[in-house]
C-alpha cells in the first residue's frame, strides 16, 4: 500500500466502531508506517484529552437517570419532553467516542497541521491575503509567516525547526536560558520570524507545549533520533514521528522557495 491512510479511516480506527470495521490491510500499513502511526497516536491522544475534559458519557448518564424518574403531577406538561431527552442522551453515548476526534481535527483543518484545534497557529501572509499554513504549503518569494498561540493557563513552549539538510534550529524561546512560561491568552502573537530563515526546501516545525520547562538537549536528541530512523528507512520527512517527549506536540511541514 503506497498511499497513506485517509483521515476518515484513521478516525474510524480510533473510534473502533464495530459497525464500520477497518480492513486488516490498513492496520498492517499503519503498523509499518511512521507517519500514519503518528497520525493515529495524535488522534488517540486528542480524543482521550477531550473526553477527559468533556465527560459526554457522564452527561448522557445523568440525562437518562433524570428521564427515568417519575415526574410530579404538577409538571405533567413537561413529561412529553422525556422521550426527546432520552433520544438525545442515547445519541450522545453513541457519538461520545467520535466527539474527541471531530473536536481535534476541526472542519477544514489538516490532521497534523497547526490548526485551530491546537495551541499554536501559523498564518501565511501573501500580499493582502492571509490564511492558515497547512501541511505541504508551498511558500513563494515575499511570503511572511506569523505565529500566535492560545492557552487557558500559563505553559512553556519550545518551537524547533528541521530543514531539508537535517539542521535543527530553535525558533522559540529566543534565549535558551529563558524559563518563563507563556501567559494565558485567547490569541497572542509570538515574537517569532519564520520568514527570516534562508534555507530552501522542506522544513518541519515541532511545537512542544508543557507545564514545566523541557530539557532542550533531550528534545534535540529525540528529534535527531527520529530523523535518523526516517532516513534509514528511506522515508525522508514523511517518516518523522512523534517525539519521545512528555509534552503536547504539534507538527507541520512546508516548502520554502
């Protein structure tokens, strides 16, 4: 199987709905493909985090419990709503495994890109037009990239880039000794100029968000190991996998002119 597994099949695999089984050949491909296995792990982690934060099953169970209780006579007029509540709760329990996947991917966003679902957003400015940077975007001369973030609490960010030659560059923080976390914000601009890099070809960005400062030496070692494994298997940038680092991770790649 030469092509990577489509997003909807990965979502179906993560949800593991017996009514829509995934073909065994796809599982074999994912097991041998770093990129697809990374995408699967990203979906599973996002789904787990979302379900932990938004307990849909508990809400549905509460609705079912309330619907099962006899209504007082004085509220007889509201009893007609009980079947609707029961249908809603049952639907939520069925859809609960899917909610995390849909929340993570978002409408119109890519699976691995720095989309609206993650803390970081990269905007491509081309003339008077501004749009989100997506996986595989081809930059043109004069394009500018700006980075913003959204956090519900103070957290640390380490933003690294890997160019086509395998050189690792730190974009944020500007000072390696800086230990201050980013402040919580709905949308704040980062003092990062990705456009200043003069390297050509594909570039991969890894954004690592954590509650405590990360050991950059360890992160670079993990990233170098991933690069070496990818090259050894002849996969190039397509084989870059999730880093062995305890942090929320985002990954996107694009082509410089």
